[in-house]
């Protein structure tokens, strides 16, 4: 008998330990339905537990009459005669005149009467054992369900981890394929900018056209951008060789095809003969604009280079002397100078008498000349007739010659050789 009681006590403790704790806020209707469903399953211990919770937390519940009656029935069928008697007596005291009182089993009423008479009611051991068996079976079912749910949860987590790992591996594979495809596409793009060997020359003040080729050495059709990079103040463009006035900045080339173009610009007229000008032609892939080729060009300027030498006939003169004032223009550049205008200014000590061929008198101190052309490596002379003024004097006297190249719109001024007047 003691062994049976020990087993019953252990089962009760196990059942209590697995019971879900009452929440801070519970609902009397939900508790009653849990108790009712447990009663229907003949799980009288769980039904008793839920009904005790309901009566404890909701003593004024409208369900108190049915909950007390069901509690007495659950306790009786669980073999707890003493508790069943107390519950039915409580029901009778509170609801003995209600219509529900007519549904009370006679056996329950008898237990209540016996308790009131002072009889100590013994539990029904067979019903206790049966009730605990049902409770333990339900707990086993719950544990099995919980284990299944846990297994399913773990399986789902594992499946989700595997799915994420597969997706990650697939994404990495696709990314590697994408990067490999990009690398292959980049490696397939090969092109060059070609310009004929030799020094690049440009005459100042003229339009210069430099031929070049853009060649697609790749295996597929490619689109390129073309750009001319010019220093500040210089205007130019890139155009097809057969349409030199129509700029073109985007070109599509088939494999091994080349674009024949012209780099066109106007060399400024003020560039000094022999000076160098840096330009660049840049081509880039439209697909990958960091794939670019730049051809840097150094353009050698060709221009006239004029110098003027002006001197009196003698380095020393006296008042009243009539002398020649000679002006020599030298072109030491690589190109002819065209339409050269001279403005020759004399010092105040000299008076202009006659200008000579190709020149004319502007005033007593100023003569102007026009020279149509001076070939490179050549010189041109003009001679003015002058007289030393009365009361003139001075040392290291100098005139000036202003040289204007009309075509190139350049102007320079040169001092004449010094002379003295006694």
C-alpha cells in the first residue's frame, strides 16, 4: 500500500511540475473550458486543477455554480471523497436553490451528508490510481508532442540553415561567375590609338589636322568614347577623316576594324617658333570606362620669328647733320612672315624728313611701313632720311620699332641702337 501511495505522490508532483503556470491575467471562460475538456477526456486531476484556479482567481465569476459542481464531480471521480464532499457542500450552500441543484448526483449528496455528520471519508484508491494513470498518460502524450514539436523545430532550423547555406553558396557561385564574366569581358577589350611616326608640326595661326587611327583588337564589337584633351585657350575636336568638320565622340567598331580620324585644332598665332604644345587623344570603353588609352602628343610650333635692328648712320652726330636712319627686319623663324607693319618712332632730337620706299611719314617723329612678306632666313631694310634738330643734345639716344604681324595678330616692340649728339 505504501508503495502505491509513493507512486501516486510522485505522479502528482510530476503532473504539477509540468503544468503551465497561471499567467498574471487569466480568463475565467478559458479556464472553465480547459477544465471541461479535461473532464471529457476523463483527466479529472487536470480538470480539478483548472477549476481550483478559476475559483481562486475569479471567486465572483458567473461560472462559479457550474465550476463548483464540476469540481465536486472531478474530485469524486479522482477518488478524492473528502475534497468532493467539501465542494458539493459549498455548492449546496451557495446554489442549493438553483435549477442546477437538481442535476447533482445522489452519490455526491451522500458524500456531503456523511461529511457533515462528522464522518472521515477515505479516498477511493482504485479511482485515485486510475486518475493518476490518465494524468500521466496525458503528460506522456504532451511530452511526446512537445518532443515532436521540438524535433520539428530543430529540423526546420536545420533545414533553414541548410537553405541559407545553399543560397549563400549559390549567391557566391553566381557572384564568382559574374566577376569571371566581367573579367573575361574586360580582357576581351583591346584597342590602341595609332599615329604615324615622325615629328608633329603645326604652323602658328593655321588650322592643323593630325591623322590618327583607333583600332579594335578585341574579339567582339565594342563602343568607344573619343576625347581630345587640349590646353587652356585652345579649341579643337576629333572627327572622321572624311568629315573633318563634324566632331564625333562615340564610335562602334567591329573586331579588327579601325576608325580613321583627325585631331583638328588651330595653333594660336602668338606661339613662338620652336615651342612645343602638349595635346592628348583619349579613347575609353563605354562598357568599362576605366579601360582607357591616352595618346600624348607633342606639337612643334612653326612660325616666323622677327627681330628689328634700328640705328643711326653714325653713332655720334652734330646739330644740323642730315643722316640716314636704317631699320632692318630679320626673320629667323621657320616660316615666312606676311603683311608686316612697322611703326618707327624717332627720339625727339631727330626730325623725320623722308620715309623712303614702302614707308610714309605719320609726323616728324613717326614713320610707318608695310612689308608684304619676309621669307624665313631673310631680312628686309628700310631707310629714313632724318636731320638733327637745333639745340639737340643727349647721350645714348634710342628710337623704337614696333612690329605688327597682321595675319597672326602679334605685336612686338624693339629698341634701336643708342647714339649721341655732340
